[in-house]
C-alpha cells in the first residue's frame, strides 16, 4: 500500500527534496554547457580555416565569458550585422512608369522631399529613379546622392515597398534628354506637382498621365505632399525612409562619430540651428532689425530666384504671424528662459549669420562659449 506524504518520515522528505533540487541544477548545468559548447565551436571555427589550424583553445572560451573582449558582445555584433544584411522580400507589382525627381533646397529640405517622393512612388505603383540633389541652390553644393547617402542600402531596404533603380533604362535616356518641359510627346513629361497635395490629387491627376508618358520628371519637389490627412501607411513609410533608409555613407558616418566624440570630451553642449541666414531671410521676407540697405539686398535676392513665388512680402505682418526666424538677440532670451547659463557651450550649426559679428554680438556676449564656425572648430579640436 502506497505511503501518503503525511505518513512519510521527515528524513525521507528531505532526501526527496534534495534529490529534486539536484535534478533541476543538473539540467541547468547541461543546458549551460550546451550553450557554451556552441560558443566553443564558434571559437574553433574562427581560429583557422584549415584542419591543422583548427585547435580548441579553452582559454578563449573562458576569457569570452566576461571582460571588455567578451565573446558574447562579438557574437551580438555579428548577429546585428547579419540582421542588418537581411533584405526584406521584394514587393512584386506591375510598374506604371518611371518617376524621376530633382530635389531642391538645402540638405534637410531635400531629405524631406525624398521621403515624400518614395511615398508617392509607392502610392502610384511607380519605379523610382534615385533622386537628384540640388546643385543650383544658395548652398551651391555639387554633391550627388551617392556622395552623401548609401545608395545600395537605400534601394535594398525599401524593396518591399517600392522598386528603385540607380538610373533610367537606356531605352528611355534618349527620350528624356530630347524632351522639353511640359512636352506633349510620349517620352518624358517635366512638371512640378501642386504643393501640399493629397492622395486624391496624385491618383486622379498624376497617375493618368502615365498612360501617355513613360517617364515623368518632377523638377520641383519641395512640400509637394500634404503633411496631414493622408493614409497612415504613407506616413509610416515617410518615417521609415527618413530614419532608416536614408543612411549616410560609411565615410560620413565614421567622421560624424569622431566629431561627436570630440565634442563630448569637452562636456555638455547645445547645437543651435540659428536659421538667421541671408537666403532664409530673403525667402521669408523677414527684415526685422535690418537696415534699409540690408532689406533692399534681401529683396533683390528674392527676385533673383524665379521659383520663389512670393516677391512683395509684408515683413511686419509675417512676423506677427510667427513666420519669421528668431533674431540672435531673441534666441539668447529663449535660451536663458530655458535655463541655460552663460557657461553653456553652444555650436552654431548653420551657415553664415546675416549681418556678421554685429548681428550675433548680443548672443556671443550672453554665451561666451559660443562657437560660430562650428565644423572648423570641431575639426581643430579633433586634430589637436
């Protein structure tokens, strides 16, 4: 007859309990050894490719469990690298045509435009040609897309959403080069989409044009897609392009990491995008605190760029609407109100301040550790 638990002697209960605990510990040790065995195999295979060099080194396994040269961290890095190299499956769809885009403005503006154009290509089932960057703007930067961004990664990382090619197929190149603006031929149509347009505009006005044209070239892409009121999937795609697909080239990323490390060695800091540059003031029509000569100079610049639509602008009205950049003096007041003291390191992350030293003098006096030529100064810090 089986003995109940209550009838068992206390000594036997202790023995059963200890045996159970030992069994659990034994299984835990077996699982741990299996895990470490995999690490040992990785260490073995990495020590050499031929059989003569493949010798197990137990000390590698032991040193890999902890310390700065941890095997686990190396394996994690390898895993992250493999994950990064895993491409999403390509989206299979019938392309309605090719979309060429020429971005305009500064780098930050062009980055936003690229996000919009990818979303539009996805919406209309188009094949997107790698965007062309602006070389004629105020900045006069001659960089191509591939000089700044990782082209292959841009194409591959978005292949589950939209098909992207580095250039037009040869059969379309001749048509594209011989087609004038607003052409009525069946080759390429060059046009600028209507600003702040929603999906309805692109589906009803742009998509039908691909029945006639094999290629459409958007020669202006700034603010051509509405910010709000569009499908959430397009908004998510915009974010994905901006924060994932538009990855800097390895050379730029490496230099950027070094610069950030150099800045951090000097303590906490503020990177200030002042936006008080000549082209910004001219474009917005904001001439508050400018002399009559400066206001006239800004107006001449505004007329020099035919694609800037607004020419006659009421500066006071614009300022009252909150559409003007802060002056350096106003910026110093905002920084003080936010709690930054006069020991704060401030790097001006922008172009040349309009008006030079006299305009930025107030900000410099409020924050003596302000660095105007930020990039050059950081390079000097890093080199020296």
